């Protein structure tokens, strides 16, 4: 708050929120997994997947806070190992999606193919096996911590804001996708959707493994 009592906005916080929003809404592995699980197993599975992703993000925040993420920054081998594991995981999920033979009535009748626990686990693995999240919290967040501030508290606050933005966006995705499930319940549409989602996940997995950013 300014000297005249007016509320002043923190420019660095606004910049961070803008960068975070751009990163979050850009489609990636986590978003693709949320869409896939929601389409095939419903809103409950989608929400569980989102919560798993948020828990995975929290794990990276803790890792960055205690210095484990620094190992990834300094060790190309460690970074590559987690990167390959994450990419392989996405490829496997994509292949399973392509091979799935879901009954035509499953989606339309609201029958869940994934339990909430399994959906949570899939989301948690997706985020936990993404070393770029560790690099994000380790390298980008400190740029928005100004001099004369409590660095640890500021970093945690920024990480929390990122998590809230991510949670909000992915829940919006879940709700939007859940409203389309009736159409996906039709056999032909369901086959097309599973083919597209499986191919997208495989493509993202291959990109994670082989493309250098």
C-alpha cells in the first residue's frame, strides 16, 4: 500500500503471474493427460489427475527448496535420466490409450475406467517425472525475488501462486472436457478421440526424450 493509502501493485509479481499464466495455459504433457483421463473416465478421474499433478509440482518445490533440484542443474546425466523416464512414461500411456477397447456405452453411461487413486498416481507421475518443473522453480522463480525481501518466504509465495494458477486452469479444462463426454460415448467418435489422444501423448513423450530445449 502506498503512502497515500492507495494499493500499489508489485510489478515483479505481475510479471511472474503473466509468465506463469503463459506457461500453464500452453498445452503440454500434464494438460494432455488431464484431457485423456477426463474423457475416458469422467470428471472425478480428471480432478484426481489434477490433484496428482499439483502434488507432483509441490514435490518439485520442496526439492528446489532443499537443493535437490540443483543436482539436476549441475548433472546432465541426472537430468537426462529423469527426462527419458518421463518421456517413456508418456509414450506408454499413449500406447495404452491407442490399444484400449472401451465399450461404446462406458463413457455415455458414466462408467469410470480409472479409480481416483490410479488417476491421482498418473497425474503425480506426470509432474514428478518432468525435470523442467524443477528447473523452473530453481532458475525462474529467483528472478522475481527483489532485494531486501525474505527470499525463502517470497519463493514459497511465488510457488504457491503458480500452483493455484495451475490448479485453477486444469480444473477449468476438466470441466470443459467433462461436458463433451456424451459425444465421446459414441463408438466412432470415441475411437477417433482415443486415437488422437494416444498419438498426442506418444508425440509429447518422444519430444520430451529427444528434443533439446
